[in-house]
C-alpha cells in the first residue's frame, strides 16, 4: 500500500508541512494504528502537490517495485468517486496500466470539489498530456501547462491544485 501526498492546498512555492506531517505520512500513521502493517507492506510518497505527481513520484521512487499488476492482481486506486476517473487516466499514462488492471476503490466523505471543476480538470489532463507516457515527460508538461496557465491569468493553474 502506498499512501501519496506531500503538500496540502496552498500557493505554489509555499513551504509545505515539515516531515512527519505530510498527507501520505499522516495516512500511513492512521493505517499503521489501525493494524494494517500486520497484513501488508506500506510506504508513503510525500513530495507531490498534484495527482500526476502522486503517481509519477511513486514510480520514480520505486514504491511499487517489484509488484506487477494484472487483471488477476489489479492496482487499487483509492480516492473520492468524482476523482477516480482522472486518477485512472493518469495511472494509465504513468504506469501503462488500464482497464481491469486498475481497480477503483471509492471512498466516502465530504465532496470538496464541484463535479464541473473536476470534469474540466479531466479534459485538460486528457488533452494536455496527449501522447506522453513517461513520468518525466508528464511532469515536464505539467510544469509547462502550469506556467502557461499563470501567464494567461489562470492563477495557480489546473495542474497545481491538490485534489486528493
């Protein structure tokens, strides 16, 4: 199990929380306290600010090694139901997995993001990352899209918003 998330919502470039208090670490502590470690190995990816970075840094840091994901042994993607389609889209790009090799695991809780905004982010991801397949290329494109959004007056840009 890999818990991802390093930096909470906030302006790009703002200092994040100190080590031990990042999203991935906090989730891992809760899982440990609930006894998860008795059943599986767990890790935390804590450098990311975006969904793409969650996946790319997980791969770059080797946190999924040596696992192989197939129809019979799928990778579970845990997030809010409204967010899972974008996570699935990005997982297909970063990991080269799709269809039944990915299993959606929806969580319940408050719905902090309007569905319309999430649909727009999904379309932007589909178009913005078209043709890219490596974590490094995807991250370079994300930086470029974020810079372009800022220059066009889009504030922080779609790619920087932390969404789970």
